[in-house]
C-alpha cells in the first residue's frame, strides 16, 4: 500500500510539474515572440545541413536530427537550439579571454606576475591582479570584453552590446562593484 501511495504522489508531483512547465513555456513564448521563430529557424537549418555553426564557425553535427525515433529527434532538436546559444556564448567568452590577454601582455607589457586569468565561471572571468596596477588594467579588461577587438577575423562583428560589470576584492566574499 505504501508503495502505491508513493507512486500516486510521485505521479501527482510529475503532473503538477508538467502543468507548471507548460504554463511557464507559454508565458515565455508570449513575452518573447521571437523565441518560437528563432527555435524553428535553428531546427530547420540543422535538419537541412545536419549541423550548426556557432558564431566563430565551430560546427557541431546532430546525427539524430532526422531520426524516425521521436525521442531521439526531440533530444537532437533541443541540443541544437542549446548549442547555438551556449556555444556562441562560449565563443564570445573565449574571444574575450584571448583579446584581453593580448591587450594586457602584448600591448601593455604586463607580465604573468602582474596579472593572470585564474578561471572562467560561465560568462565570468576571474583575474588575479597585483594591487598597485588594478586601476591600470580595469579599463583594458572592460574595453576588451565589451568590444572584442581583433579576437576573430575582421569579417566577424557583433551588432549587440556586450555590457560588462567589474568587481574587485581580496577574496570572493569581499567583492565590491567597480564603476
């Protein structure tokens, strides 16, 4: 009896989640009508070519995009849309790292012991900067991340702004926003 009660509760939770997710999806599509058109375009392009290219030209192939198995096909469709968004975001972040490194080391004569990139967390970059040069490098970092000069070939350009917020602190818990 306990097992059956658990199954009913699990089923009800699952149905409630499905209803909530459907409602949430409808709200997003109503708020952002371009999402549905974008998704359709991405899937159609992927079905025609069998692959997608991110902003930097990196390709990912989706073998199951033409599958007769609806589960595999649906999974490939979701992966395709996610790849284009997340892959392009990763390309932009990588370009920001390359551009910033070039500007700091090649153009400003800084050394590894002055500043170094510690890690990337999603769309954030964490730098370790010698205290006496913080004010010197924040403008360089901000400019490079917002404009991505020379990160890719000259044919590539972004028509969207890439606003950057900078913070500074001696450790993660003491970070203060910079203007």
